[in-house]
């Protein structure tokens, strides 16, 4: 599995970067003496700091190259402009460290006085510490962004059914039942809840099922900008929307509120299959395409989903 965010490395704290670099530098003194020792220590420390900062910037994905689901995930999970600014600041710090090392090396190259070389190395270390300290908040921004993005589930280029509905209507239960033949389900904390990802097998073919808690649960006029962008991404993914409704209203939402959300979902450029759940509580939803009352109903739902996704796959293969 791979996503644009998997390669983001752990983001160290400023003190951790400096401690590791200076520890590396101290080992140079064990093998060299005099000016050579000071030059080697300066180069080792600077290279270590510059490398860690540059690597961090390089491994963050370019938001300009993201599209569809992953762009919306990033927009929903982090402040992209803030992360861009943090990356720019860390990149600046890496460049400054390189310049500081170059200046110190030039100073030491002009003299064979060990005492002066020690002074130049100490000044370089102090300047490097100051530069890295200046981006401590930026490192924290990147650390939080990584925590929000690194576990995003992989979205494959497969025919996809999206489960939608109000909270607690049983979408996750439906997802688990549908994907029992391939029980891979990954949870990602998108907002305050999670995105569930599962797959169903159909002979040699694989199709994708996405659960959407925290994204399609709220009316459009109550969503913030980031949530709205995430909804747009899932709309982009959907070859079929399976809308799960709870006629018993034990989910905490009235049937009218759920129907209003359904009306919005019908605006998606994808067919909608309405599934009535929690029938053991004695309520029915007359406008449902399918009612879940037993295991055979889940199998019937699975077959109806597969029928649509097979057709979607055929459409994708047309020239």
C-alpha cells in the first residue's frame, strides 16, 4: 500500500536535531587534532543538521501535485498554507546552516591557529543552534501535520462504493459485513471520527468500499470549509453511494433529518442505493431499496453493490 503521505519521516524536535549533530561532531575529535579537528567537527555537525532538515522538506508531498481524494484529505486535515510556510522556513534553515558552515570553514582555512579555529567552530555551533531554534514552531507544525496525514488509508484506482448516512446508523457494521471476504479495514482520524476503508472480492476482481463518518454526517450549511472539501473528494470517488438510514431514530437523528441528507447525496454524480437498517427495533423506511433484517439481506446488498461496480469497471475499460 502507498499514499502520498507514507514517506513523511518522523519530525524531530529542534533540541533533538542539535544534540544528535553535536554528538556526531564530537567523535571527529577522537581521530583528528588541531585545526583539522575543528574543521571536521564543524562540517560534521552542519552536514547532519542540514541533511535532516532538507530530508524532511523533500519527503513531504507537494500539495500542488495532489488531486482528488488526497488533496481534499490534506485540506481537511491540515492548514495547507501553514504547512507550506513551515516547509519554507525549514528549507531556509537548512540553507542557512550550509552557509554558516561555509563561512566557518573559510575562517579556519586562513589560519593554522588551533585556538582561533576552536573559536570559529564554537561561533558556528552557536549560530546553527540559533537558526534551528528559530524554526522550532515550524517543526511542531510539521509534526502535527504528519500525525494527521501519515495514516491516511490508501485509495486505489478501483470502482468504489461510498457508504453514507448520519452517525450511528450502522455504516461501520455494514462495512464489516460487506468486506468479510477481505476484512482489511483501516481507520483514519479524519475529523473527530474516522474513514473506514475495505475491499470486496469478486472472483479475480477487487472493489473498494469507503465508510464516511465525520464527513457526510452533517448538513451542508453546518460543515466547515475543510469538511466540504472532503465531501467533494468522496463525491469524486463514488461510483455508487450506499445511503444507510435508521428509521428507528435511535441514531440521534430524525428520519426527516436523514432524508434531508439523502436529498443532498442524490445530487452526487453517482447512483444511490438506500438501505434501511436497525429493523430489529421495529421501524421501517418505506422508500428504502433494501432492508437489512438478516444475513441473506447483507448478501443481497453485496450483490447489488457488485452489479453496479462491475458496470462501472466496464465503463472504465471502454475506449
